[in-house]
């Protein structure tokens, strides 16, 4: 009889509540993209950091996870089903709640989504310039190079063209595009066109400024101080400038060609400040008077009206360090034949289309 009772007891515990409890245990691997504090089923679990994931033991079934960013501005809630047969990974995606995304490769801050409707080029420029988002102003239309830098063919995000046709966008940062065609600030060819970028194919295409079918505005801004981030920019701009030219009339030494791509004023200034060329590191942007002093009425071999046969790589407007005629503007110089404005015009600092950086140095320093 005792043997029978012992056998029944073993059978009970092997198939009863303790066995069910053992089978029902599960584990969760919790990660986050933003440092935060979090709760599991309403119970505080402490702090969770980006580089320190947590493994927690729990029971099988549905659980509620809540998280709050350290500054208290972002709140995330998600439901997860724990499976006793395999560890479940949960990512707390607080950054998805932000209206912006900062590209870690360039330091540029992007809007999480485009403007959402058809716009021509001028409307796209105005949309970004007037945008206030995430507590920031200073938004602008990106250059073609900047858009191409966030194109990633390995990323596939389901989307739709404005006519409803299904599409796949290849864009970093989980950005939400209402069309695959995004305007750039870069001037296209011929005159009267600007480049736009396709996030479906990765192509650069030129389109009439006044037509906006299927074209959108995705805005960008410099997310950190220029001097602390722009050294990255110098690395992606042409570095093959092997010579310079000294103006015998002024003694100023000039780079033999401009930076090679469209830049706004801040990037032009940073490019010159961070430039190391010909054994010199104290390059700077020229004043508007210094630029006008190298204007040459006779056309150069490359079609520009500039002394020293300096090379302008496509943009014909050169930024100066001189303050413009209105707040938030600087003077630019046009090395095409003079018009009524004597080659000078005042430009908003955030514009970049056809604008380049030509750097100067005091010879003998």
C-alpha cells in the first residue's frame, strides 16, 4: 500500500501544478534604442540603457511593457507574448516616437516624414525653410548628395506612390515617404531644373522647377554645432586639390578649385576652416570684396569669368564671409558675366543650390 501511495504522489507532482508551472516559465530579452526606465506588467524594473539589454524571467502568455525616456518626454507601451519554448526579444522603440531622425554617419537631422503632398521646387524650399519641428527651426531642402547618403538598397520599406500603386522605398532611419521622389536643393541641367532623388531606384533625375507631380519635400538640418561635426564633411568632399594660386595684386592665396558640391553657408565656412592644403591649415571663406577682386571680364578656359584660371566645378555662385543685406543672409558672388548687380547678391544662409566654397589664405602666413 505504501508503494502505491508513493507512486501516486510522484505521478501527481510530475503532472500537477509544479510541472505546469515549470513548463509555463519563459524569458524575455529586453532592448531599447533610448535610455529609459521601464515596467513589466506594472512592476518597476529600473533603468534600461541602450548598451545594456536585460533578460527577465516571467510566465508564458501576454505581458505589458511600459517605458519612459529619461527626460520624461517619450512614453512607449507594448504587448508581448512570452513563449516557454524560446526566448522572446522585445525592442522598446522610443525613438520611433520622435518627429526627427539623426543619421549617426553624418550627424544630419531629418524629418521622420516628408511634406505629404505634391509640391514644385519653390514650394518645397519654402516648406522646409518655414518648418518648425521637434523644437527646431533652420530646416532646409537637402542636397542630392545628402539624399543619396540615406539611400540603402538593403532596406525595404513598404509604401505607395501618390496614385496608390504599391512600392518599396530604400531609405534609412525608417523614414516615412509618401512618394519615392524627393526634391533636392541642387540645380539640375539645363537651366530651370533642379535635381530630385528616387528612393525606389537610387537615381538622380532633373525636373522642371515649376512642376510638382509626385514630388515631395523631405527636410534636413545640421543637428550639432558646425565646428564639432563638419570635419566629416571635409572627408566626403574632393580632396585632390594639389595646387593653389596666389593673386599677385593682393598677395592672397586661393585654392585652385572650389569644394566640388553644393553647400549652404555653414558648410562652406566649415569646409574652409577644416581644410588642410599646401601645408596650410588656416584657410577661410573670402569676403565679398575679395571675391570681386578676382573677377575677370575675359572668359577663362572653362567658361567662368575668374582670374588665375581657377576651376569652378559646376556651381557658379561662391559664398562669402560677408553679412548679407538682411538678417540670416550672406553675400554670394556670381562668376558669370556681370549683370546690373555687379555679380553680388544676398542669399539665405540655408540655401545650397549651385553655391560652392572657394577658400583663401593670406600668402606668407
